[in-house]
C-alpha cells in the first residue's frame, strides 16, 4: 500500500507543477535556492519554455539548481551558455528551459 501512496504522491506533484506556468515555477525555485540573487531575468519562450539569465553565480550552485528543476519538476535544459567571469567559481549563464505539456 505504501508503494501505491508514494506513486500517487509523485503523480500528484507532476500534475500540480503542470498547472503552474514554467516562468512562475522557475522563479519560485530560484527564490528558495542559492542562485536567487543572481537571477537577473526571464523571458518566456512559448507556452512551455523560458530563457533565464543569471549573473555572478556559483557554478556548483547553478548545476545543483538545474538538477532540481529537472528531477523535481520535469523541467529540462534545452540550451545553456555558461561564461566564466573574473572571480574563481563564479559564472554568468543564459539557460533555455522547457517542459512537456501544461502551461
């Protein structure tokens, strides 16, 4: 029975995340992460995509955040441009994200 409940919880999470726009999802997940201060903009790209601009963020934090977007919310990375800046470990990035279905 617990396996079935776990499966239902997982399915419910996917349904709930699909009812929120990808722009809102990305902004909400950024707000609760180490990259919050570096999120400088988002541009919607169709109904299920967004392009995110980040500046002066820790590379490791960026990778962890992108992994969470994918694993927990089904948001995939379509394209990423990551540039090293003058400070060790910090980068600027532009990342195109999308998800299937939903809003």
